[in-house]
C-alpha cells in the first residue's frame, strides 16, 4: 500500500514563501542595538528566532526544528557577545564578516560569501561586517523554540543605561524613566 502524501494548494504554499523585497526588518531587534556598533537590521524569515522586538513580523511562521533570518549591517557593525541554548549557523551572503567567540570574544576568524560557521550551544559569540560597504548574512538557529539570548555584562549594562529592559517574555521595552546616574 502506498503512502498517502499531503496535498498543498497554491494558496497554502504562498503562506510558505518569503519575498525578500516585502520583508520588514527591525533596527532594534535585540538589546545590544542600543550601542551604535551593534546597529543592524534583522529580517525574520522563518520563525521569530531569538529577537527581542515583539513587533517584528515573521514571513513564515511554521518554524519546526529551525529559525532563519537575514542580517543587514553597515561596515563595522555587528552584534554584541551573546549566547543561547541552541546551535547557531552563520553564512555570509555578501561581504566579509568576522566572527568572535569565547567569554571575552578574543577568538576571531574571518569568513566570506558562502562560507559557513556553526557555533555550538552555550558559547559566547558575536559578529561584525568587516566589508567596505553594506553586507548581508544568513543566520539559522536550531530548535523549534530557540529560547532567549543571554548577553555579556557590557551589553546589558549599556541597555540599562539607555533606559531599556527585558519584560517577562524576554522582549525589549523602554522603561518609563532611566535609572539615576551613580
């Protein structure tokens, strides 16, 4: 007896397509974006990933076993050191990127278009666009629920100083008033 395969209509398949030119990014996707060197745009393509911007739109919501996003950065921009409980894969689509890892980020290597690096779970990691111009990188997170980001102390201190905090759901929020200077 042959296996009965599912039938997917054209309308159903259209719900599983992300047209890049129609995607909306977030320029405040994560806590580190309060620091100028970590300004970037993240386009969630499949699943929400570990973004902290509750207003971010997701093109394809059916995120089983992985989440996928595209990151756009200007030269010298990237992300602060962070970790999470999932494997993370980076693949530059354009430009040259440096990837840092370790508790202090002193380990670093450079990758270019179509190179792939897989960062193990629980390892502090960050990246930076080392190109002369804007560049794009693909990010894939393992797991149906990739959990939340754990930031290095420097990033969380900057977010707090800028008046931001994470709510009970792990989303970034602007506090009513910034903490008093010490």
